[in-house]
C-alpha cells in the first residue's frame, strides 16, 4: 500500500509531515528522514487503535 506524504519545514526548522490519505497521521522530525519515520509510527498507532476498537466492538 502506498501513501502520499506532504512535508513542510516549519518556522522553527522542524519538518512536519502528514499523510494525504490519513490526515490524522501527522508528526514532525528534525530531518526529513526522521519526519517520515515518525509519520509512519503515527500511522501504525492509528491502525493499532482501530484494531483495538474493532475487538472491543465484537465483544459486545
């Protein structure tokens, strides 16, 4: 699966990234590489949270 990431440099010099397809997957980093890794971590956290919500809903 491929995602599009938008990365911008903030006024304080940090890179801020956000996935176009998953706007809640947003993070920052001191370098572009760190920003990309942090956005990926954010996406994985979103997937984990959604998986947990599904498991809770199935138990009801």
